[in-house]
């Protein structure tokens, strides 16, 4: 399970659609999204309600403290909302040490209210935690003693008895309404393969219908195959954390990953790093990265990533060439190490995947020499002997320093050897 955050706009859209699909309930949720290229005339044509009610405007970029940074507009007319957004679109802000431009806003109706409730549903490994409070809002943490929490085992039926501890302190006339809403939210949570659904706060509109004033939602993106587009829609977006933007290399590999049944991941940590990874397998990638950190070289780790799921030769070539181009960029005369490794494969043909890597090495060989890159190769699995032999041969052919190790050598040992090589240039 991979927990991926979605925007508030997406969370409210999915909640409204699911409530209607599952229970025939029409929640009074209306949301519009505004980005830098949004045409405000077309936006009004698509959402006529924008000109029929007072509005709330706020950034929708997975960060808090929006009010403290003068980024929330309340009780605005549509022209005022447009002016508010244009004055702040692209503004650089710093939130908890992360700096970036504000480029996405959510617009929704302004709902006058008195009561503010808190609800959080969060999945664990074997169960779900459900928290509820009548003291929701910006001061929820100061009132955490008023939050009630129950734990529900996975797949347990949701009944009034299960939810009773959460609503027992409510006025009798309010209990059925809140209980029904909680039960419906749990059903939506399960239906959407959500991992987090937090409303802080939610209230009730003038017609007594639940209205979430603020939503945080996370989805299990490994379930996209069964939820897109039927439940999540065709444009379900998993935005990057605030302050983070993709490099061209990261964007290229993300595109490769989206077009294959294999797994291709790549994140640049330090563009000037001197230790780079091209690792097969998610578990092995963690071991390599952790070992480099444990050996005191975390600040020199250029990237984190992995390739797995038996990518074909063309995919492996494209992945490898991208990593090699990053690892050899801007040579500074000091040595660099590239760890090409992994554990012992169960079904991946090591020789076949190495063909793509070797093709990329041939094309980038001059850059590898210019950047003083030494290759440390460690692998095991089907046809690993042929793969390692081919790696050793291409190194000799091209005059590249390549050290080759089989499964008898430890992954942590290879990391230590690579770091010692890099340190040699600092003496």
C-alpha cells in the first residue's frame, strides 16, 4: 500500500461523488480549481454557482498555515475572489522551512456556521482508527482531550454499537445524524481505497446537510488500476509535496514508469553528489541508501531509486542512460562512484537487464571517464554470471574502471568500497 496525498479539491470532489453513488446523498459541496493558466471567464461558465454565493479562497498545495500567510480569503464575491487569487498567484512563501510558489487554489462557497466537528479516519496495517470530536477547527490540538477514538478491525461491519463510543456524548436529537454521517464516511473510505480521510472541521448547512469545510485525503495509489477512471475519475492528481518540483530526468523516468508494468523510480537528492545508485529492487535500494548514510556519506548520495519487475532491455537502457547522465554532470575533478547492484533476483534475467545498462554505458563512456566514475557492480540471480562477465568485458573494452562482485559479496561491503574510492580523491 502506498499512501499518496491528493488536493482538497480532489478530496471533496471524490467525497461528493461517492456519497451520491453509494447512498443517493447530494452533499452541498461545490469546488473549483484555479491554476496559473486558468481562464476566469471560462471558469465561471463551468461553475455558475461562483457568481451566486459568497466564496472562500485558499491555496490547495498540501501545506497548512495558510491563514497565517495571508493566503485565505473569506466571504468574497466572485470579482473579489478573482482579484485575491491574481494578487497571490506565483507568490513565494516559506512553510516549515520549505519555499516555493503558490500556484494552485481551491474556491468554494462560504458557509456561515457555529458548530465545528472533527473527523479523522486512518488506516493501519490490520485495522482503522476513527476519531471524532465536537471541538473541531483550528484549535483541535489544544482540545485534543475532547477527541474520542475507536479502532475497527479491517472488514468488520459498521453498526450503531461500533460507533456508539464516538457519539455517546452528543445530544439525543443529534446522534442519529452524526452516526449516519460517520457510517457513510467509513463506507466511502473503504470504497475509494483511501488511507486517510480527515475533516477539520465539518459542519451542517442551513438544510441540515453535512458540509466539510476542510478535507485532507490520502489514497492507496496501488489500487489505481481498479479505481481510475470509474471512481477517482480520469484526472486524479497526486501532487508533489510543497516546494518540490521534478527535474527533467525525474520527469522522464516517471513517464517511463507510467508506461510499463515494471517499476522505475528515480529521485535526485544531490545533483553534485559523488555516490550514485542504479539498484534493482525496492528492498535493495533501501539497503544501499541506508548503508551509504550509515557510513557517513549521506550528503554525497546523488539519488535514490530502483528498477524492478523485469523491465525490458529498452526500458532498462533508457533508465540507465538517465542515471548515468545525472551521475556524470558537471565533473569537478574528484572521483565518483556508481553502484549498480541488487540482491539475488528470483525471476529477473540479470544478463538481459544488464544488456540495456551496458548499451547506456557505451554511449556515456566519455562522460564517465571525464567525471572519474568507477562502477561497482554486484548482482545475483538467473544468468548473473553472464551478466557480470559482460559488465567486466565492457569495462575492459572501453577502458572504464569496473569492479564486479557476485552474490558471495555483501551489498554493504560494496558500498564501503565505493566510498573508499571516492574518499581517495580528497587526500
